[in-house]
């Protein structure tokens, strides 16, 4: 397993009473060794300081620090996919806090997990998913083989559990805390299933061409707008022409956001399954909106195709987004497939003078 920053594997029971959330986030020291799998008797809820941070009432370790690419040493290889070759990079941008999270893990001998989470209203929801989503997926895999069903069940269960904890804490601010989630499962190196809520993306590069595997959940989508209205919500536009659910949230699906559950903001993901063609598919990229709102899917694919490794590619993507003017946190995971390096584009150039409005989630 690697998770992009310091953290601990959650191995406790999924439903226990949690004490109240205490204190603010603290900073964690982070390096490659800190991102390896940790074993212990950790339980959700308030925990003892284990040397790399403190635990709060949401059952998550306090603190998050950007620190580049973090890859643990793994020996297993799934066809042309191996975890040591996977790249992940996250940058804070111009924000005061990095609310993005990302990780990758071997869930069982035949299944790999990759995910990005882009929090809003604070990092609590993204951190909760980062700490717990893999365990929920592993639990669902123990009783269900359909990967799309597994992902749907896990998303809903994580959302329910987060909501229960928020309600038990009585902190009104957490009612407005949420996160995107884009999660990919790869079984036997070939069967790829992707689930998403929000606007973080999954992009497959096939024969050098970008293939979007996710569709953003925004009020711009007619079907999502109608669903929100049927649930009793409304769409309002700001002065820049950007639509928001109830004038507050820039997405129509998320994990968390309890304040908008009654008006149609749901955690049910849209899922997709595809078979990886290692002779044609160069890589899979998961990105947050700090990258998506700056670079097109094809530009992302072209940039990655010019890199020597997935680790380098993840760093270059986030750097390019920063250079092009993103104000948001930017995070990328690059998973190389069998056709890595086969389709290169060296005749492309990209403007570094782009400028977009800040991609705030809450108006």
C-alpha cells in the first residue's frame, strides 16, 4: 500500500461510538517511509498520539502536509501494473490548506485500489475517505464480486458513516464539509471499474487518445439539475455564471455535505467498467479539479506521454497546473499500463498564461 501522505491503516470495527472532535489539524512530518502500511490496534475515535500526529473524533489522524510522490515498496505485479511504478503528487497551490487526498493499495491478491478525494468546507470528509474507503471496499469485496456494485456499496456506506459521526459530534460547521471521490479498482491487471461523485476525474489513455471514464456531477448537467429540483433544491448562478446547488455547492453529488442531503446532493456514484488493453492502453490518470479546470483531458494525456515514469508524470502534471495559473489544490495519480511509452507526443506546447476563476466549491 501507499498513501500519499502519512497515515495509518484503519483496522477497527466499522461502527463504534466516537468521542467529540477536538482540536485543529496539526502538521505531520512525511516521507516515503511514513507512507508504508502500519499495523496496530488503532480504533476509530479519539486515539493516542502514535508519533506522527493525533486522532480526532472523526476517527482520522490530524494533519496533512503536501510532500510530492510517495510509493511504498511492493513485490507483486499484476500483468503490466505494479504499485512501485505508480506516481502520485499533490500541491497546495494558493490555498491555505491542502484539502486533497490520494492513495493506492493492494486490497487483496488480485485487486488494486486507487483514489483521489477533493475536499471542500475543510479537509475532514476527504481525510475520512482517505482513511476508511479502502477498508469499506475490502469489506464489500468479501461478499460481492461485481466491482461496480462493490464501489457503489462502499461509497454509500462511507457517506452514511461519516454522516453519523458528524451528527454525533454536533459541530454545525461539519454539516457543510464534503468531498469528491473518484475511485478505481483493478482486478487481475485487466478488469477496471471506476466510480465517482463530484468533479474529480478518471482518464484512460488509449492509443495516445484521452478517454474520459467519469462525467462531472455539476448543476450544468441537465439530468442532475432536474434531479436536484425534483428533490426540492434549486440552482443559482453567481456573478461569473457558475451554477451552485441552493446557491451553495458547485457539485450535485458528493460524500458529506449533510446540509444539502435533503435537497438532492447524494453520494450514489456513477460507475463504469472497462477491460484494460495493455497493448493499447498507456495509463490511467486520476485528477482533482485544480488540474481538470486548467488542462484538458487530451493535454493531460500528452503531458504524461512525454514523461519517463509515472512518478515523474504525476509531478509534471501538478507543476503544469500551477504554472498555468490554478489557484486550487492539485492532485494526480498516474497508473502505468502495458503500452506505457508507446504513444508519445513531442510536438505539443501549452500556454502558461491561462487564467480561470477560482474553483471554489461553496459560494
